[in-house]
C-alpha cells in the first residue's frame, strides 16, 4: 500500500497593481484619480494576464494629463 502525501496549498500569487487606495473616478475622463485606470480595467484587473496588466501600467503615467490638474494634488 502506497501513501501519497499532498503538499499544503500555496498562497495565491500577488498580482501587481497600481492601486494607491484613492478610489475616486473623474466624471469627464472616467479614470480613477488615484491610479488612472478606468472602471472596466479596475473591475477586470485580476482576470488580466501579467502582460496585459504590464501594458496598462506602462500607459498610466501618460493618462494623468487627461485629468483637470485642479482635481489632482502636486506631482
């Protein structure tokens, strides 16, 4: 009789995220004032591949200019 030992479950792998816990959506642009993602991107973030998340994260800094500077803090 052979016994198979099942290894303990591994904790889930951390997912890279640009979230800074400032979750306010700018009406005119539809972008979060904290991370510059759209609601669709935020909602589907965990379902994206690492490459898809990396591509969005690379684009985020350029999105800041789409938001009225009066709504943002200093750079």
